[in-house]
C-alpha cells in the first residue's frame, strides 16, 4: 500500500515522465573500446534539422549478409552542460564472448545506427525527429527499407516507447530497459518529493530549495555529495524515515544502497531541475496538495516541509511530449529491476495499465537493486525474446539467454 497520499485535483490527475540518467546499459563492468576501434562498416556523421545538429553513427554489416533488420539505439539522459557525443561508452563495452554490442549485431547480420540527439538534457521532443532522421539515413545507406528495431534505456527507454506508439509505420518492434514509462510528472514528483523530505530531515546539506537551484550549483556537487555520504549512514533513524515516507528503493540490510539512491536522486535535483524548467517553460513540480506519511511525526513533517506550486502550462507541455499513451501496435519488451531507486519499477505497472490490453507488451521484472542493473546475458536475452515476439528467428547464441529470463509480469 502506498503510504504517501496525494490530494489530486482534476488538473493533476494525469502523470507524465522525467528522463534521467545517462544510461549504462546496465551491463556488467567491462573494457570500453575507443571510437577509432569501431568495426569496419561504421560511419560517423552528422545531420541537421529544425532542432539543431546531431551526431550519427551508421553501421552496415560487412562480414555477414544483411538480414533485413536495422537496430536503432536511443541513449539516456545526458546533463546539458556536457558536449554532444555519441553513446559509444555503452555500445563498445566488451561483453558476451569478447564482443561488443555493435560487433555482435553486425556479426549476426543486423545493421545498426544511433545518435547523440540534437541536444542534451530533456531532449525527448528533439529525439523524436532525430531518431526518425537517423532511420532515413541508415535506410539510404542500406539502399532498402529495413525492418526497424528500436532499443532504449532509462530516458531512452521512454523515448523508444513513444516512437513505437507514434510511428508504427517506421518502427516494427522495441526493447525498453528501466525507462520512466509512467510519465514525466510521476517521475518529477518522485524526485522532487525525495528532495523536500530529505531537506526536512537533513537541513544542513542544501542552502536552496527544491526548485530554486542556483545556476552554478552543479559546480559544488562534490561538496554536497560528501555531506550526503556523511549524513545518510550516520543517522539511521532519520534515514529510515526518509525512505519510509518516499518509498524510494534501497536494501535495508545493505546501507550503501541507501546512500546510492540518495546520491542519484539528489544529483538529478541539482543538475536537472533548471533544465526541465527551461524545456517545459515553467516549473512542473508541485506539492501543495501532497500529504506525506510514514515518519515518526507526520504532522510536523507536513507542517514544516517545503511547499511549492507547479506551473499548469509546464505540466501540459510534459503531458504532450513526455508521457506514453499505451497506444501500442507493434511488439514491445520492457525490462526493469524491482528495486530501482532512480526510476521506480512502478512505472512499469502504470504503463501496463494503459498498454497491457494491446497484446503487444511483455514486461520482465528483474529481482535486483539498482538502475539498469542488468547483466549482458539478460539484455541479450530480452533482445532475443523481442525478435521472437516479432516473428523473427533469434540467433542461436541468444536462445539460452531467452530461456533464463525471469517470467513476464502477470
């Protein structure tokens, strides 16, 4: 039972998304190859559209016959202050059998493409145009219309789902990993609520509020990080109340997981609040009608916690561009860790409520702590399962991984 009760007005009853976390495809740690080590047949380029210029990578199989399919990868959240770059760190990690993601796909006859997007930060609206443009570029390189498989994780996971919903004539199937599929507002409320409740219990860490983040606050993150790492383990009573009220994921018998969850969510509060406010044209987070429960003194908590009001126009913008609808006409496999402190598993429950009746959705829950904390075998297994759902024969190297996947959510 959810102990945090929201008093929801008609204007607040729909829930959109937040795009977090630069994806690490959750895979086990490994050695990353350099961009110069990309396989033969890969071309780095750029494309320009109304949003700006994006970097692109298109790879065509050279040593195996093209099987007619194109895999597109949608990366996760990248902080706005960073330069545009291709998501090569995730894609060139050495994984199964000593191969990389790109190397495996090309070796099985798949074509592959990805993009930096035309902007960092909350770039879901940009990504819609950027990805479609990359599909067109890759199709031109292949001199044929491919079957397109879209894979995304974290923020890229929700981008992938929205592309499948909006453009079933372009995308034939998709894999979403640890994505905020329930929508931006739910995710922003989750992050914002964690921040204000944290501030209530640990008042000496931040000297600014949940939505008035100083433009240069991120420059002092290492100081905030040090304070958070100090207060969370050293005051177990307040920490227990913080996680009881917010229901953020941690493993109580492993205190480091509480520190990891707090650092991740507070990092996004500092680094991303101004970005989403700029993109949405106003502040989308509000807690005027939120009643918090689960502390040792809920009356004091609700009387003293910081209260802010949201801009309805900003919420409407996020509803339009940052919330999947469930209108799903092609196969989609999603995979999510049950104890994800960054993007709660409840996103999967919310999306299943709107898309489960389509018959095209398969949700794989992984009983593990962490955001995108999958093994390479699990990711490749989910990919193989998607191929089977699309009526394609998975490569023989994936069959055992498919069989070892967790049972789909009923």
